[in-house]
C-alpha cells in the first residue's frame, strides 16, 4: 500500500491511543491526590512545592511536557495541568489535539476506512467540546468518556476493517503507543522515588496508589486473578511489565508490535524487525529481580528511549520520510 496511506492509518491509531493514555495518566494522579499525605509533607515551607504540585510535575516530566508547561504557568496546580493536558490547542499532546489529529488522519484516508470507523472517529471529535464541560466539575467522568471512545474505535476497527495491510498498520500504531504509555504510568511513582532516594517505599498509602494504577490500566481484577493476594509494588510492576497475558503490559504490547511488523514485512524491514525482536526478547527473558537490581526508573527510562527509537525506525522503513 502507499506509504502515505500507511502513515495516516498508523498515526490515526496512535493519536486515539494517546488520547486514552493521557486520560489514564491524569486519572491516576487525580486518584493519588485523594490519598492522605504525611504530616511532614503538610509542613513544607511556602517556597517549596507541596506534594500535590510534585505529583503534577512528575506527570508533566514523564510526558516530556514540563518545559512547555513552564513557559505558560509558574505553578503546577491541578487546574493548570488539567487545562494544559486536556484542552490546550497549543499543546500537541493534549487530548484535544490528539483527537483532532486522529480525526484529520482518518479524514485523509476516508476511502480506506469503513463507514463505521470513520463515523466513530469523527463523532468522537465532534462530541468532545460538549464533554469538556465536565473538566472542572467531574474530570474522572471526562476521562472515562475518552477511554470508552478509544475502546469503541479499536473495537470498530477490529470488527469492520478488512484484515489487510491497512488493518495491520492501525494495530501497529496502537501497540507501539501502548507500550510507551504503560512504561510512563509506572515511572510516575519511581521518577519521584529516584529524586528522593531516602523516601520510604513501604508507605501505608502505597496499597491505594497501586490499586489506582491497576485500575488506570484496567488491571485490578486481573491482578486479583493472577496473584490472589495483597497488592504490592513488585507484583504490580511484574504484571504491567512482564506478563504476556495482560493486555496493556509492556511485554504484551511489544509482542503485538512484533507480530504486526512480521505481517507487513518487506525487503527493507529486516533491521526494524530485528530491533523490535531484540527489545521484546530482552523483556521476555528477564525477571522482576533483575529489573530491581538494575533500578526500575533506569530500566523504564531506557525502555522509553528505545521505544521512541523503534518508532523512528518504523517511520523510516514503512512510512513517509521526514
């Protein structure tokens, strides 16, 4: 198929997935704000950022948006961060811009999509301004709406698209974006821990934090089924990084990337496939003890860098040259 068509399909899927992932990331932090804070944290001086602001800044850093945010806002308050990451038209990674970009990419290849898929993506974009009214009153409801619309677009694509190269490029975009996002959601907490090496990792609110993380990736019931025990950070990390049967795990997402790359393979894709296969194999044949020895924040940071490089290799191999 034409590389231009493949490019639009790939990015349509990535932007829809990115909108959902941003909603998930923000929802985790909102739930974390509801947890009780340490007495020491509540006695910070006025010049120092409080725990709420530290949480929002961690989210911005993990999303690589802090410099752009700082150019507009002096403090990372809940209202400012939500406005910036949800509806700011000048932030290319905001949910607003992601849904707009998904719709524009879909419109560019309207003839390749089924009517059902086009109407799903288009109506999501058209309905978004109405649902934005919930941002101040009930942001959790807004985030749930974004997640449901993303689920719907994936379901419609899987149920109606002819399973040719167009279908596999959309799936490739979904899995690549998902691998990146799960690593970012995990790294929010460990990014903070790396900045505060003396922090107590066994804080009593950790149970609620990790329960929120699991719910953010639709993994709470799966965790109970797999472990049937109390929630611990090590097991959450193991599930979301290394379990091949967990749909949003890093390993499962990379498996999806490799399978779709194999399906669209051509005479020039060997290097790209080898790089993806090596990244997948390294994750598949490691364990949680090895990851802890290396340092989870370091492992996740390196993984994000390599997933970004893999995305560049896919673009260079199959899509429009920059």
